[in-house]
């Protein structure tokens, strides 16, 4: 548990196997917790690549609330957690899915992170492309990877600017779920996601 101005947050750790190269802190979205399939898949896959994964249950979720607070409160609850992870002495990569990705983008540089991972970044509310959040994504000041479902109603890969073009997951929606009619199976989609993140992390100057 980590005390924050927004209340206590909870970290679930998945240690790297062998020599650890970095810590990846991941926050969840506004509509769910750390049991999201993409977060679970990364926590299972990345330790074999020398990455310690820290899934962060944010204060509002720890408190049992059903609705996420305003971005300012989310950031206040995230920064102390990121700082705790950075204090471990390994390079810190921050990220998350959906609202967690937005928070990581807003606070990445301030937290001492070396890179940002944005999963299912909510580029805009569904059906409201004029309410773009692209400034958060472009303003990280850090190497940033976006992984986006091909059918994400919060922004398809083609809607992103060239400098933040996502890795697309075919047929996937905002939760990286695939329709039963898709020729790609759900496990294969999550494997694609994990492979893209592992390859990106391997290419970062972490050592």
C-alpha cells in the first residue's frame, strides 16, 4: 500500500525473472481494475523479459468507489506511487490502459519515468472526435508507445497523429476484446500486444 493525497493505492508486483532491466508501473481504466485482460497478460509475459511489472490499483478503486474522480485527483493519487517505484533504483516506465494511460502521459516526466506505455488511449469520447485528448499524448516529453484496438470507439489507430501512430491490434475494441467472428483468436490478440510491448521495451536504452 502507498499513501497518497487521494487515499491509499495498492501495488501488485510481478518480479522480473533473472536480472531486472526496468520496472513497468501500470494503472487501470476508469471502468475497471487491474484484472483487465491486457494488464493481466503483460504481468504474465514481461517478467521473462527482465521487466518487473507493478499493477497499480488506484485510490478510488481501493476505497470501493465505482466512479473515477477528476484527472487532477487521479494524478495526485498516481504520482506518489510512481515515485515509490522509481525509488527502487531501476529505470521506470509508466503506463496504463484508457484513463490510466492518460494519467501516465500527464505525469510521466514529473514522476522520473524514462518512457510511457499507453494501452487503449482514449483519444476522444465515443462519437465525439472534436473533443480530442491528443495534447496529452503528444506532451509526454518521453518515448511513448501506443497500442490500440483496430475497432476502438475511443479512437482507431488511423485517427492518431503520425508521431504517435499506434501498434494496431486487429479486430479489437477498447478492451482489446475481439468479436467471435474474428479470424484472430483472443489469446493471439493478447500475444500480439505483449510482443509489441516487449519489443519496444527491449529497444529502449534502459541499461
